[in-house]
C-alpha cells in the first residue's frame, strides 16, 4: 500500500503543476488572461503586491499560483488557497501537497490570481 500512497501523492503534484501552468490568470487589471499570462511564467512580485494579493485571497477565497523558495534555496511553484496571513506567514491549503501548509511571506517570489473556473 505505501506504493499506492506515493503514487497518489505524485499524481496530485503533477495535476497541481498542470493547473498552475495552464490555468488562466487574471491580468493586472483584474480581467482573465485566457492565454495563461502569455508565456506561462509566474511574474515576480514585490513584497507589498504579494502581501496585498494574499490578503485579498484570504477574504475572497481565491486560489493563487505562487513561486516559492524553501530554506534550502530550492525554487518551486505551488497552487494555494490562503486561509490566514499573520506574523509574516501565510497559512494556506496547498493543492500541490494536498495539505495545509504555512509559508514565510519573504520566501514567496511571485504571486498571480487564478481566473474563476468556468466549470
């Protein structure tokens, strides 16, 4: 059974990565960019913009795509649903890990809102 758990975790991570790279993101003006932000790359955002976007997502329940650098310096991209911002940390449901996680805000390198699902 451990192999099934590992496989399920890998499938969740791949699906979350696919969602992050192909989901339409909102353009700066707040309208959906159906092309997935053009190049499909996450833009870098400043501290003030990152904090404002994450705080707004907590209030609206929006899902965000973030760039993140861990304590070892490894960069990754995550799809998160923020639930709280407090003391320089964001607590969010991480769709990639399928778990609730806490991220230091200073390690978030970029953030983009995902457009509303049409499903």
